[in-house]
């Protein structure tokens, strides 16, 4: 990693103040430097490299997290906390496993190889973009999207119906749940 980024200890936590940009360094990274115990107060950019994993990504990002245009197949190793938007579009993702549980901004996972949304964040404060994938189901979709839902295979109305069905399912007893789950598995 470029020497311009200085790790400091702030309140007992390894921290890099500001934004970290690993895009314009012409590094063609195949792996990230190990920042897994570091907090980045600004945004983190590692797009346009040759990454196949996010192992080593910071544990927390105070701004946006950009890992688009790599060769990622999962989001394992992604930051646990992202206070801005999360960009993982234009990869080879077949799973969203490893995504943060909550995104304070928008979530972009378009132009991948996803067939479901398993592993997606549970809540997204902004918009959710999953266009140009191979989705056959909404299983795993966020329970809450405060913005809009963008998808070619399913409409915003399909998403709202799916969430309503999931809420009904969660309120049922075990036997009824199994029967109802089989009925909606094809959504």
C-alpha cells in the first residue's frame, strides 16, 4: 500500500483518517493489504483491480466502499460496517455472502452472476440496485429498503409482495411455515 496512508491509534483503534484510494495507483492488485483490523474514516476505493477476494478489507468504512470492476465471486471479507454506499457491481459475484448487514447509503450489485440475493444486507437506507443479473428468486432480498428497488427480473411491486409474504411466514407456526415456504420459494 502507498506510504501516504498513515495508521494511527485513535481511542485504542487502528485508524486511517480520510479516504483510501487503491484505484489510481496502477497496482493491479490481486489481493488487498491486510487492513482487517483498521477503521477508515472516509471512503475506501479498490475498484478496477484484479481482486478475487476482499480478505484484508478494512473492518469499518466511514464513507462509501467501492470494490466494483474486479473478479470477485463473493463478498467474504467485506467491511462489517459501511456508513455510506456499497458498490460491488461489475464483478463475477454468484453470492452476496459477506455483505454488511446494514448499509446507510445505497447498495449496488448490478452486472454480476447472481441467481438469488442470499447474503444481501438486511437493511438499506438508500436504493438497492441488482439489475443485469440472472436472478430467478428474491430469496435473501433485504427486509428493508428505504429507497427504490431496481431489478430487471423483478419489479418493485414483486419486491414489496415478497417482503409481505416473508412477514406472514415469520408469524406462522412451524408446520404452516414449511408449507407456505414451499409455496413462495418460486417467487
